[in-house]
């Protein structure tokens, strides 16, 4: 049967309606598509930044404010930023301050000024923004705040500046020390006393150059060098100048104390013209750098009728420098009935006589005159014979004079023999910390297995530097136990030890530096140790990159991961590019944000634009805004 018209139309109706609907939708689709195609990645980034201004996440909101500087067509930009200065959250205001500075709005100064002077806000939270400012502006705001008398945060601000080797630390201190504002210069002078002469030598050098004629600053630098146990070389003192003769004399002495031989003749001239205590100080300093050719210049002092202490110093320097011309005079002194000068003769004759006089020196260890016992101990330290171990140990046990005991232990510790090491273990529990430190240092240097009990005792010492000497001893003599000892010591190691050990032991410290970097960071001291270990790695250029990359692969500490990435970027962008991209894709939020921001340094990497576009769609708002800022060039 042929279908009727009605049946045909009834079957076609749904199809026609569907076609009609499809046709009616086409114009809308055709209209929307071109609009979407006009949006560039930077347009999308701006949209992410704008939406971030209303974020409930304070950190994301602060990041979004930073990105507003790229919203060139925003007529309300100035008002938006100024409204942001009243946000109760500092993390938001920090972004506002950065944007205000970038747009040339002077309100950035007020935001940072108020933040630094706010008692409830740590300066450590504010300084990262100041670190990002141009040097001139960063230093200016710090000086402005320190000159403000209406708050009491001055010490906290300076202390926070000293917590790390911040880029602005050196120019800040140089400018502050030259300030005419008493509050500013006073705060900077306090800061000098807290600088580490080993780790912050470059800062001290810049200060010495800039403030060369400032006697107040020079005296502070001299005090630091005088009190330091480390051999500094004190190059910064070479820049110090003064119109005060006493200050110039002290500069010469301190430079000599730290091994500067160029001041030898000047120091001899100072010793010859000085009197009493000043003369003794000059001679004591010269003894550190005595030279045979120059030392003869001290002989005019003998014609001055010096007191016994000065007499001893002159003869000691002459003997140590190899001058053998005074033996007849020394014999006269040794035979003298004047008990105050006998020690001088005994020392000189013993020193130039060497091993041939060792028997005499053993007898002098029980002499009734303390000065003679000191002289004998110093000679025996010079001869350094195992034969002297027993006499020195016996003398040490019987001696009550602290000065003599110190010389006896120095002599015993200078003898490189197993019997001497075993004798020294007995004195690890001495009452005098100076004696204990000398003992532990000698045990550490020995490398002998029999002394480990003494080193173990020293690990429980009350004095932190003695414990550090014991740690060094385990590194030198007991590799198996050294790792555990080192790991526990990271909680208390004093500043400078990591750097000092790396300078001395070089490649031996590679594994220990790795441990300091990966294990440290759990308390304040461990954070300082970690900072020092990062600096110490520079002393191992062949291993530095390898260690940093190894740590990057193994550490779960986001702060350390960020530091490692930044350090490696400065060293070799090509090698670290994969690590930066990997961290940006998978890690903790803070590390991912930092890595996304670092992508801007991978110029020419074809994967970077694709990654940044991908990150614009991340569910985490911080990651989206970080990608947007990087795309926009911020």
C-alpha cells in the first residue's frame, strides 16, 4: 500500500524540527567562537590576577595585588591599591606594597614603615619584600625606620637583618654607620659587634673601606678582631686610617696578631718606643710574626733596662727567630741570683741548645720559681720529645699555678706520640676550660684510636667549643661513629665551625655537608648551620653541583628545595631546567609556586609557555596566580 501524504509528513516532522533547531543554534556558536579566539595567554593571566583580588586565601590575594601592575588599562588601579593598604593581613599588604612601588606610588614607603615598626609583626616577615626593591630604595626605607623615634623596634630590625647574608646587609650597614642620626648609627654600631668575622668578612671589608676615617667604627672592628679565636687575616683592617696615633698603633698590633707580616718593622718601632704594659702588648703581638732579619731591631730595648717580663719577651723572640748571638748574656742571666731574670736565661739557652738541654729542662720543671718552670715547659714544647711525657705529666699533676699548668699542657699536647696521647686523656676533665680545649684539640689531631674515650668525654663538656673540637676529632679518627656524632651536633654547633672544618678538611667534609643540609632546619641553630653549609659548599667547587642536585632529589624540605633551585639556577640554568619544571609540576604548594616563578629564568625553553598555560587552569589558586605573574613578566 502506498503511503499517504499525512503519513509522510508525520514521519518527516521530527527530522525537520531537529534540523531547524540545529540551524537556529549555529548563529550563536558562530558568534561565540571568534570572541574566545581573541583571548591571548596574557589576557587569561590578567583575568586570573583580577579574580585573585577577591580570594579568601590571603597569600593568593597578596600575589594577585602584585600582578595588578600589569593591568595597564585599569582606571581604578590607584584606588584599588590604596584600598589594599588597609587590608588586615600583612601577606596581602606586602603584595600591595610591591605593586605601589612598581607603579611609582609613594605610599609603598608608609606600608613598609608601618609594618617594620609594628610590634606584633616580625621584621623577618617584612624584609623579603625589601630585599626585592632596588638597593637605593631598600636601604632608604630601613634608614628611615631606624631614624624614627616613635617606636622601639630598632634592635629587632637590625637583628633580623643579621639572620642571613641578605643582599642589602652590606650597603645598609655602610650607609647606617655614616648616618648623622644617632639612632641609626648607634643601631649599626651594635650590629657590627654581632657580625661573624669569618662568614661576613666581605661586609666588614666594605665597612672598613667606607668608614676608614671613622675611629669609632675602626675601634669596633679592632675589638672584633682582638676577641676572635680564628686566624682571620683581617684584610679589612688594611683599609683603616686614623689621625689618632694610639688607634694606628692598635691597628698595627691587631694585624700582627692575625699573621700580617707586613707590619713587622712598624711593630718593632712601636715596641722600642713604648713602655710597660704597652711594650709587653707590642712584643706579644710581634712574637706571632717574628722574622730573624727584623727581630734584631728589638735589641735596643735591652739597653733601656727593661723589667723582667719585657726582658723575657725580647729574649724569647730572638731565640724563636733563630738569633744565637745572646748565649753569653743568657748564661749570665741563668746564673744570676736575681730570681726575676733567671727564667729568661733558662729559656734562651734551652731553646738554642735544643735536645742537648732536655735533661736540664726536666729538672727545671720542679724549680721553685714559676717563671723558670714556664720557661722549661716552653722549651720542652719546642723540642717535643717522647722522653718528656712522663716528667711533664708528673709536673702537671703536682702544679697548682694556673699559668704554669697552661704551659705544661701545651708542651704535652705538642708531643706527637702514643704515650703523650694516653697521658692527655687523663686531663680531659680539667677544671680550666682553656686547658681542656688544648687537650681535646691535641687528641683530635692525633687520629689515634686509643684517645676516643677522651673525645667521648669531651662530647659531654659544658663548653660548646670543646664539644666542637671533639666532633672534629671523630671526623679525623673514627669515620664509623663520626656520622652519628655530627648529626647530633647540628643542634648546637657554634657558627663558623662548619666553614672552618671545610677549609681544613676539604673533600673529607662532602658527606658531612650533605648531612648538614638535609638534616638541619628543625630548630634555630640548625637553620644557621644549614646556611653556613650552603656557603661552605663553595669551597668544594668540584662537588658543589653534584651535592646540590643529589639533595634536590632526596629532600622533602620545601624551604631547602627552593634554596637549592635558586642556587643551581645561578650556577647552570641548562642543567637545572628539568628540576625546575619537575618541581613546578609535582611538589608541595610552596615549592611549586617558587618553581613556577623560576620558569621565567628559563629563556628559550619551548616547554615553558605550554606549562604556564597549563598552570592557569590549576585548581589551586596560588599556582594559577604564580603562573599568571610569570606569564605577565612579574
